[in-house]
C-alpha cells in the first residue's frame, strides 16, 4: 500500500475530466452486463459526484466532447476554481491549503463513503463488548464502507478477516505509519479474526528510485516495526509481494482476473496514469486489490471465496478499493468493507508534507528522547499567540496546533485531553506547556516501541512471513464444506 501522506501537488481539470469519462464507461459496462442494482446505483452516485466536482471547479457542466484545455472555459474566476480544488486526495498525493487539514466531511461526499456516526460506534461496542478505541471515539477513523454488513456477519457468527498494508519506501517508519496498525491490532483483538498485511515492495520499486533488493530489505525492516505493535503471530500473516506472488497460485489468479475486468481507461481515470507511465504502475492496482479476496490465501481460507474482508486504511487508499468493489461481484467475491482514517499531520502543520528525506517533518520510530524533545519544541506548529500576554487574553487555537493534534492520536485519557483543550483555548495553558505534555507522552511511547522492536528477531519475522494456517475464533466456519 502507499504510505499515509500529508502532501501537496494538485489535481487538474483534465484529470477530473478523465475520471468522469472512466466512471461513465464503468456505468455503461455495468448496465450492459446486467449488474446488481445496488452496484449500478453506487457507480452512478460516484459519477454524479465527479460531475458536480467538475462543475464547481470549471463553472460549467461536464461535456464528453469538450475536454478542458488552455481555453478560459467557465464563468467563474480562476481564483474560484483554485479554491474549489484546494483539497486533493489520491493514493500518492494529499494536498490542502488549510492549517486545519483536509475537510473530511467534503471528502466523504466526494468519495461516496459513509460517515462513522455514534450509532455505528455504539454497535461496534455492543458487538465486541469492548470500549471503542480512541481512534473511533475521536473521529480519527471517520468513514466507512459496509461496516454494518461486517457486523451483521459477526453477530451471526460468520467469518471475516482483516487486511491492511505498508509501502516500504524507507528503513525508518514514523508515528503516522503506526496509526493503521495500532487500530488494526485493536480490531484483531476485539473481534478475534485473522489478519493479512501486504508489504507492497513491488509498488515502491515501480514508483521510487530503488533496486528490488533495497525494496525487499525495507520490507524486512518495516515488518519488525509492525510486529512490535503487538500482533498475534497465530492470527497474522505478513507477506512481501515480491516473495509471495510466486508462492501462491491463488493470489496470482485473482490478480489476473482483476486485470481482465478493469480497462486501461478506467485506471487512467481512477489513478491519473499517463501514457508515459510504465506498465508496472498500470497493473499494480490489481495486486493491491487481490488480498481483498479470501482464496488469495489458501493456507488460511483454503478455497473459500465467500469470506468478507475488512480493510482499515487511510482514506487516500480508497480509490484502490472502489475499483476492487466494482470488480468483486463480477469475479464471484464479496465486496471488501473499509474503515478510513484521517491523515497524520506533519510537525510543521496539517497543510505541509511529511517526508522521509526531511527528518524534522515527523517523529520517527528511531528517534531518541532528546531528538523527540528537540523536534517538538523547534518544529511543532503552534496555535498559540505571538506573546504570552496575548495568549493569556485570547487563548490558543487547538484546531491548527500540531501538538494538540498529536495528543488526539496518542493520549488515551479522554478527560485529560478535554481539559488540555479547554486550558489551551482559554489561555490558561501556554504553548510551551502543551509541547511539554506531548513530549511526556511521546518519549515513553517511542521508547517502549523501540524495546519491543529490539526483541523482534529475524527468526520471528520469518515466522510471521511464512504461509501457514492461522488460528482464530471462526476457524471452524472457514473450513466448513
């Protein structure tokens, strides 16, 4: 999977135009193939949403025979068009000009997903008998597709499994990379289900200036950090695309089936590929889609094709799985369900980009206590006032303050977090005090992770990455005939 970015760059009217064309082709093919009504309705809903975005950006309706060019089409000003495209999200780029970060309510509408509301959180709590994770309580996981369907299955003692991943582009991971794994571990624990973790080293070889050997070595190093999150070895299979594809005919067969049912025009529209992109990039989405189908893992599920998959991921990965959900019914599989997270902000602010080449853009899992303290104090964007006097009088802004944002991710105590919010907003707490609070939370968190990682030997990594049968609560149901 691609990394969790907090990036920049932007979309263009032409890319949006191509997305509409590809979605229109999908709608036509679904109707021609007499696809299920709910599948057609979902595709039409996405098409209408894209056309609405196009009209907002260009000031005129989409016309199939009129692609945007250098002409000054549209009645709105250039500044209006720029404003409409301020937030942009795809699997490689996340861009916003707002210090508050992406407008996630708008993103839900744009992507056609559903908001995780209080009713759904209560249902998860009732089904599991466990207090909802802080990421749910605080809206860090904020959007979903078909989570109610997963809960229906669970309540009826039918199996499902978890799938998430990591694109290993560097040896060191940062705190943002931990977010989906922290939540996935909680899901594994409370539902007692198997988990597959894809290390998309093939993707990183295709997109980055890496050798195959470097990409695979990053997989092994990143796997240690993932294992250090505490996953149950009896319920977890971690696999490298470079290694596993050649070992599992079931996995590769699903890749080929997906490739056959998605056109080049569709992937250009979904992912923005151009004629100059290598064919490996164009075919990769099928590789990321394949783990969504249970018979890709015969050691775990044998030849069962009907076990639903639940994918916790950052919402920038959703285009991959919209494609997957479109294909699934046509090749005899249930659509994967998804839980989407918000993005983890860079230290310099939610509108800037975290980068492995800039060690000051985030807290890395290799940082010492001294480095953490220095980074937070020097680089964490503040929502405080220019002077102590002004801050005491007017208070700070928690909506843009990175230290407070980080605390919403990693401070477990809800009451304490709310008190910090009140104190900082009123001016009773100064920026320096807020940063010290964050440092006191992060230093032991990273130190404990480093200690757990140190205990992960190469033999342990090999065991996690060996195809094998897993043990889990609904195992007997998976092997029914």
